[in-house]
C-alpha cells in the first residue's frame, strides 16, 4: 500500500511554547490512523499542521510523496486534504443543505466514463452520496443547522467535509460531548467512510472506540510519540490502555 501522508521530524511552536517536539507519523492509503493522547498532548496541533492552519517550525509533511509543508489550507483542500474540525463549526444561519453545499463549493466539472459532468451535477451527485451515508441529514435538509442535535451536527460536520471529496479526511474528536449510543453510530459511519475508499486521520480521546475502528495508532504525550502500533496490538495491551489512555474497558 502507498503512503498517502508522511510527517517527518515535525516541530511546532506557539510563540515560546513548543507543542510538537519532533514527531514522525505515516498514513497508508485506505486506512484509518488514529492519534490518541491526553489533553494538551498535541493531537489537535498535529492535525492542524497537516491542514495548514498551524505552521511547522521544523520538519516536513508529504502528501502522496509531494512536499506540502506549510501550504495554505485552501491549497491543501484542493489536493484532497479536508478537515472536519474540533467543535464542528456548523454555519448557524444556514440550513443543513446549505451547510453541505458550502463544503462542495470547490467541486469542478469532471469527465466520468468518457462523459463530462458539470460542476452542478457533480455537486448534486456528491450531495446524494452524503445523504446516502447520513439519511438523517436528508430528512432534515431544510432545517436550520443550529437546531440539530449534537450528534446530527457532528454528522453534518463530517458530511460537509465529505462534500469536498477528500482523499484524506481529518477528524478532530468527532465523539466530543456525545452520548455513548451516538458515539457508536458516528464511529460506524467513520468505518463506512473508510470502506467507501477515503483515508482517515482521526484524533480522539475515546481510546477504546477508536482502537476498534483504527488500523494503526499513535499515542502522543507532551508533543512526542510515546507509543505506536497496530490497533489490534494496542487493544490487547491492558497496561498500556490504563497507563496512557487513562481508560479501561
Ligand atoms: N494557540 C495556541 N497558543 C499557545 N499554545 C497553544 C495554542 N494551541 C495549543 N497550545 C498548546 O499546545 C499544546 C498542545 O495543544 P493541542 O490543542 O494540540 O492538544 P490536544 O492534544 O489536542 O489536547 P485536547 O485533548 O485538550 O484537545 C498545549 O500545551 C496547548 O496549551
Ligand atoms: Mg485537541
């Protein structure tokens, strides 16, 4: 399998605070890679650096072998790196459907099976794909996004990112503040998104649920990679789950 993302010796500073202290991380195409770790470990910073919102002080980020370090977020989005942000960032004055269309603004006309499909038609098709994955968003397409439940807002946030047809989807704490049953549903959807062919880099606090869907895991501690391994291996390691993930089954 090809590497879609490589992070090499990454260092990130916020002024005099060094948040990331030289991390190396790889994502194979078609997999789910998770970044776990306690509050303040540097998870969000890592994902925001991949997304271009935060700039690297040292090191390199490669996407499909191409150097993309410190490019602006809109350029990265055009290459297929799209984030569903921590805190969801729903556009409150807009309906569910309008929120999704904002996510699809960059879709262009494409030649599919020898036929040119207009950007407008493409947008409609991708919208239907997203509605297929999240039927609840279709039911509520005309509803003000601000009136959705927390779980529905999370689905909208992920759906909006999918509207840009990401090759690499970045998710920052999709389970934040949601009830256990909804968390399960969201994680099922994430698994489904992978099965439909999108590579995913996910940041989470919910270690156990994440290990169940992830292929490979990095555990960060104070800006460094403390442990890494296949999710299956880490799931078996009760010591590790207790020590680093602050959680037991
Ligand atoms: N804008 C900022 N300015 C200064 N320091 C920051 C900034 N953002 C993050 N930090 C610091 O960088 C470190 C890593 O923060 P980060 O948000 O990446 O952690 P995290 O692992 O995502 O934590 P959480 O689980 O709480 O979301 C923390 O010490 C934090 O205080
Ligand atoms: Mg965070």
